[in-house]
């Protein structure tokens, strides 16, 4: 009995139809949807990306796209991947392939027309699923659909061999377990990950950091993080040892505080101090924005407390910014949660999430108009008046602000 792909809105959009039409124009039935979009449809989840596997060679894919008026970009041409663009939407189209050689970081591939060969080189059974444009499901490994429905994340074939082909698959095992797994982690996969941990040393920091953030974006990755710790995989990734209880506490309170799953905040929970954070960011080659946020989460520890007044909260929010305030508040709450205290963090974080930053009602032109000479003194006047305005709880009194400006200008000039 043929299995049918459950309803998947992405499979029948005009953009998808145009891409599949372009490929079918070369040879009907030459291409199938593959991987995450098919897996998610089987599991009743939405899909962000649409990947397509094809028997066409990369140059044939490019030519077919150009004939159909679609954009074609050879984003991974050595591995058979061409990104087609229709109406601004990207579709990754990859030629069926088999591995020729691997070194734990990258593979040398040969193209094939064999769907089974293509499936056998993939990582997990639930990712080796294909569907044609009529919605017929293909499961070359034979257990992918059942594993997806049961929430079982299992390596294809020999787990040690799959990992040795690319040691990043250790992190992918935990990431997919966090996102799609149910129940205990697959024992065979877990033991293979443990044996493969030494090979993670050859992975680039960029690939590790990208995968870690994806793992930590899962709604509840606590089981996967525990598995990582038990097999020692965390040591090659982040300094989680001894801090997992804090990370778990943070994840546990997020639903209570209506905070979305936030990978960077969860990373911050695992970092003990500013120095460790700076070293981690350097090692992971984090972006400047990521580094700034992670460091801000570690600064001024103790400034935010659960019993702070509304006035204190607004003042701190203005100085820190809402993101840093919520990060620091969530981490402080996680620390209290570990100590089983019951402060009023929920109300504090709710107020912070709804806070709108007031706009300081003065500018340099107004300071000059008040009699201050042009130059550095203008900035000094602005800073002093702003501090008064903050301490006055962001008073909305134009006359009072004007009087204060006048007094500051007279005092400094």
C-alpha cells in the first residue's frame, strides 16, 4: 500500500509548482521533495525550507531553471546543490549522491541516479524520506516513517560509521532528539556519540556554534543536554559542566514567564562569569552582536532583584535595555529557582516585556538654544539633564525640563 504525504501547504504553492515543472520538463518524475520538509509533514509540523532531491546533474538543474525563467545559484555545486529562486523563495535542489571518501568534516561525493544510495548516505532514518509532487511517500531505509511518527532519532545503518563521516552528526543527534525525539535517547546512537567525542576536536568552531544554537532553540532540550553531558559531548562545545542545573532551571521557568526559547540566553546560563563568556565567544567566533549580548547578560549581577520597585525597574530597564534586563532577570530567577525560593519574578518579567522605552525629550539644538556653547559641553549638558530626568521617573513636564536645562547650562557655563 502506498503511503501518502499528509497535507503540506508548501507542496502545492505556485512557487513550488513552477520549480517542479522546470525540473520535470527535463524528465518527468526526476525530482522529489526530501528531508526536513517531508519529515515535518509526516509529523504534522510546519516546514520552513523546501529541499528537493533530483536525478539531474547540477548543470542540468541550472539549465532547466534558466529555461523556466527561475534564478539559479550554485551554492554547493561540488556537492551537487543548486539553489533555485522563484518569486523570492529559495529551493535547494541537490543531485542524488553517494560518498566516495570522508574525513570527519567533509565528504567527497559522486553523483548517482539511485534513490537508495542517496538515502543511505544521510544521517537519520527520519531524514531519509522522499515524496513526489503527487504526494506519494518513499522510505528507502524502510523505517523512516515509523521512526518519525514515534519520535525515534536513529542513525542510518552503522552509527559509528555515520558519525565518522562527519563528527558534527554527534551534535545533530542531540539537536534532532531535542526537536523531534520522544522518550529516552536512542541507546545505540548515544553510545556511538560517546565513542566519537574525540573526533569533535577537528570540527570548525563556526559549524559547532551554528549547530549548538539550533539545538538550544528547541522548546525543551533538557533531555538532549543531559545526554550530551553523560557522554562528554558538551566538553567540545560549551562549558556546561556544573551549570546544567542552572540551564535546566532557566528552561523550566520560560513557559511560566511567557519567555520564548532563546538560544543565547540559555548559553548565558551556562557561562559562569564575564571572563568565561569572553573566552567562549572568542573560541566560538561569535558575531559582535552575539558577543555583546552574552557579555551584557553577565554584567551588573545583583542589580536586578525580584522585589525591586516599579520605579527602580523602569530606571534599570532604561539603562540596560529590555533585552539585557530580561536576560539578567531570567538568569537571576533561575538562580532563585535552584534555591527553591518563590520571589515575584513572573510579574517583573511580564512588566519588562510590555515596557516601552521613553524618548528623552531634549536634543543638541535645544541645548544650544538654551545658551550652551557649541562643542563637548553640549553632550555634558545632555547627559546631566538626562540623569535628572531618569531619576525623576521620566517626567513629562516640558516646563520643568526647560527649567532644569536652564539651570544645568548656567551651572556648567
